[in-house]
C-alpha cells in the first residue's frame, strides 16, 4: 500500500492551493468574526486542509467533490468518536490505535477510501485532544459542514482541471491498438520494429505505477478485480502480438487467419464495452474460432503434410494471443456488470465472478493478515505511531498536542532512512518558520486585521510553494499558516511558536522511532521475501501443468467450487498478489543503491503471471494423446528443470545469474502419435522457454555482477 502523503507531496499546484485557501477562508472568517465561534472556525479551517491538502483526492472536480461528499458522514462520526474519547488520554490513544488501524488497513480494499484516509484521521485527531468538551460537538460538526461545503463548491466551480481518461478508457485504447495490429497481421505475417516497440510501450503505460493514486482499480470488489485483470491481460496481449509479429514467416494458414480475425473482433468488442457500449460480438465468437482452430490443428492428416516446426511455433504463439484476448473480453464484461457466468473458461482464472461482494472483501482482508504483507505492515506502523504520539502528547500535557500527531501523519515514511530524511528537513523548516512567525506576532501584537489579511495569501503560498521547496519549505510555511490562523481565534504570544516547534520535534522523534523499530527496511526486504515465496509457490504449478499435459494430473477435490482456486494455483495466486503490493510500495521508496545491482523484480512478477496464465489455459482435458516415451520424458524433464530453476532462484535471490537451457523439442517431436499431441508439445515448449527467459531476466543472468571490495 502506498505510504501516507507528506506535506510536500500533498500540496498541489496553484489552482488547488487557491481552491483550498478560499474554501478555508469561506468557513473560517464568518465563524470567527460574524458568529464569534472559535470552535466552528477551527474545524471550518482544517476541514478543507484535511480533504484538499492532506488527502490526495484524484480525478476531475466533480469526482473530487463526490469524494468529499462521501467522506463527510465518516468524518462526522470520527469527530463524534474523538470528542467522546477525549475524556482520558488512554481512551483517546486506544481510539487512535483502532481508527488508524481500521482506516489504513481498510484502504487496501478500495482506492476511494485510500484517497481520504489522511483527512479522516485528521478529523479524529482534532477532536480527541483536550479540552474534553462534549457540549461543543454541535459546533465541531457545524465547522465540518461549513468547511466541506466550501471545499465541495470550490472543486465544482474553481479552476476545473482537464478530465483525465479513466483506467477503463486507457485499456480500451490499448485494445483498439491490439485490434489494429491483428488486422495488420491478417494482411502480412509480420510487423515492423516500430509497431512492436509501440505495442510494448502502450502496454507499459497500463501498469498501475503509471496511473494516478486513487484511479487504480485496486478495490476488493468484482468491478475493480475484473478491470485490473482486463488491464493485465491487455498488457500481455500487446506483448504477445509484438512477439507474434516478429516470428519468421510461415506457410499460409487459413485456420490462423480465422483466429486472428476473431482476436481483432474480440478486442474491438471489449474496447466498446469498456467505453460503455453494448457488446456486438462477445468472447463467444473468439471461443468458437479458437475451438475451430484447435479442431483443425488436431485433425490434420499424418505423413508428408505434417506442419513444419516454424508453423507450429507460430500457431502456439497465436494461441497465447487468443487466450489473452478471451481473458480481456470476459474481464471487460465482468467489470461493466456483465454476465457473471463464465462457461467454458478456466474457473480459477475468474474465481471472483460468482462470489458476493462481502466474500470478496473477506478474501482480500484475510489475504493481507500476515506480517509479510506491506499493507499489514503499514497499517500497524501507522496505528502504533499515531497512538504513541497521542499517549505522549497527553501524558506530557503538550500545548496544541495535535501538532504532534500531525507530524507523525505527514512525516512518517515506509523506511527508516526515508523518515530520517523527511524529519531532518522538516525540523529545519519548522525552526525557521517558528522564528519568522514569532517575529510577526511580536511585531503585529494584537492587530487581528494583520493576521486576517495575511491568512489567505499565506495559505496560497504554502500550498503551492511547498512541493517545489521540499519538506523544509512545506513545514516552515505551514507554521506561518497555523500561526496567523490561531492568532485570530485567541490571543497569542511568541510562545505559540515554541509550542509548535516542540510538538513537531516530538512527533518527528516518535515517527523516527517507529520507523526504526517497525519494518525499517520498508518494501525492500519484503520484496525479496515475497518474490522468493512466489517462486517457491509457482514450482508446483509448473510441475502440475506438465503432469496435466502427460495425462498424470490428479483429479480435483470435490469442494473446488467453494474455493477461489484449487490445488497449487491458490497459493501461487496469493503470493503473486502479496508480491505485487510489495512492488507497488517498492517503487515509491527512494533507492538506496543502483537498481542495476539487484534482481529485476518486475520480470519476476511477469514470471508469476505467465505461470498462472499457462496453468489456466494449457492443460487439456485428457492430456496429450499418444505421447511416446521420449516425448513424455522431455515434458517431465523440462517441467522439472523450470521448477528447479525457480526454487534455485528463490534460495539465492540476491545473487544474480540463474540460467536455464531447455533441451530442444524437435528431436522428439516426430515421435508423438498425432498432430494434436505435437501441437500441444510445442505449446508447452513455448510456455516453458518464456518462463526460462523470465527467470533469467529476473535474476540478472548475463548481467555483470556488482563489483565488491576485497575483504582482507
């Protein structure tokens, strides 16, 4: 899970800074000067900051306004809870622990919640501090209402941002390109290098790391799962089309032409469905073309008319393209509320299609309830840090103690090194900001008009300059903002800046301690562990798939339909999801050393995905008919080689250089008794060679080992 945003990352451009500043002023000034309600003014000021600055709301203005509207009831509940638990320090700290744990862990289930979690946490933080005054709850809720309404109107009316295409639209654009490429391959057997590079580049743009936070389909529900699967299958489809277009020319093949036509039609249909249109020719058409292709391939006569090896490899690659096209078309339909039934397709691949939403959420929660999950680690680290900060601030009776928790919330990172870097810069910035704000207070004294005139410009500057200058500038300018605001609520002296500095340093120290004690290496250690576990989990899948080709696959359990996947597939799928979450966080963390010196984690994830894809589609119902002993021996040996290489890579993952050379299939290919068996053997060979290539890339085979100093 992505870490909580820092002040630097949260402060947006000039348009957002003006929106937040005007929204805060629209609620703050009437409450402070017309209503003379300091409590209302405080909450009206911090609500836009919570949901316009700390929370990275994605999307267009109407989308962000909808997020604020949906978050408002939860914010009101948290304010009420914090007001009630402020009765004692221990009660408030226990509440902080529970709130932070639930919100941070729950954000793994839906991107909508993830985008507002910091703002919701700030609502509880504000309310859980003394004085214990339950009678002020109506005023606090009124301030929340004023601030949220002002921010909502600002998002709708002020500086509307250009609309960005949704992830579904990006996948649809990629599928249009896939359909166009399939059309090119219908007219010519190859594509030029520029087209192949474009296919792979468009596929890379579908990675979640290239999408804005909150716009990624990472939720636990059926829609997000299906859309994520559609994106993954589309990426794989584009890469396979590029590989297909680069194969040597083969003799004309009418069956392959018909299948390519089905791929193009399915891609165009899926693109239309993702854009909100109706299906014209669904996945059933491509399934029919695939079945016809397999029948014709299996029914080819023996003898001199046997297809050449080059044609068999081309057909095998084309079958992988068709499998990806069927997957993406089915997933696109599921993501738009289509038929949940997936007859004729691998049950394990679309295990979520028939399960209720509650069951899907439970699967996600249960899957991340492990110390090896970065989602679990982030939730525990954040909850412990905020609860400890609340306990320390209450026990030491720090003035404006909520600044301690705000520092933990904005400065904590997923690694101890990252936290120390942010804390060091923030401390310097806060010190400078406190000195400047102290001089301002001494010079202006009780001249409230001066502070009123400075508040809005200071907010605009802080919320726009902060990201350019870094944590030091962000914290220093934010110190000026809170100083000019508090000076209008109650009489202040320069000691306010002293309290601000002490609170920020206290919160920074607590955040640093938590960073040192709770998984200090962040996703870097977990990346190695999770990929190693993934490689170990995929080894049985490779062996089972090879056994299925030879007809030795064991019968499935009777309760297969009651589990997301069966046999060896479920552990591998679970480990792939854990590794993907670790990789998503790994990409957000500052590099400690050159990535060229370590494994290629993305290639390892691609390996896991390719293992599962082949396991879904390769095994025939009754195995390959009529395999000779030599062919059977080749299948068993090749499968064992890949599985052993995966286990070897898992054991020695930090060390690069796992290479694997699978014996050529061609010497034993003719010994297969039927064309169908020969074709299936080539399918298996293409899959296993691709896995061997992924393993070599993941472990850095062929790359020079990093230079190390000799130890005397």
